[in-house]
């Protein structure tokens, strides 16, 4: 597998294509066990403050990092935001004013979190897909 193939899988696969261990924060692609995502639980938990992220019943939001690897090779690091007391994990829009995300970033969030929760909170946050 090359880099572009791995990125394409992240952009198009569904949550059901991954073996998920929520407790460990690991996601392993079923069709190639070398492709995996690991939640970085060692990174400092940072509060995230933008109106779209803090407008929910629980206004606290914080950022989380996820590392994408193929075997021992690091491919990229993704930055997502946990909103509403952990009820959803969302991609970060282009800016606090430009509330758009790419299809690829949206799909990555849908792998990490339940797609229905991601979609519901995108709508609640007024985030659009560009």
C-alpha cells in the first residue's frame, strides 16, 4: 500500500470497515491490518474555545489528536474536537467564521465516532461540508 491509497481509504471507508477498541483508542482497518489509527491519550488535553464548539448543552470542548500509521510508518496526525461533554467528536472547520469542513475530514470523524452523532452535531454546530 502506498501513501495515496491509505489516504483514499481514510476518505472513503466506513466505521464498519475498522476493528475498534474504544478503551485503547485504536482503529485497525479490516482489509489491511497494517493500517491503523491511534488516539493520542498522552497529549495534553487542551480546552477548545470557538462558538460552534461551545454552543451545546455542555459548553466544554477539548481537542484530541489521532495518529494514522501504516505498520511502523507515521502517515499523518489528525486533530478533532470533542464537544458537548464527549457526546460527539467533530472535524475542525476552516476557521471560527468559515464553518466548512472537507468530505475527507468528515469521513475521518465518522470513523472515529458514531456517524449519526457526528452528523447530528455538525448540524447543531452549523458546520457545512465543502
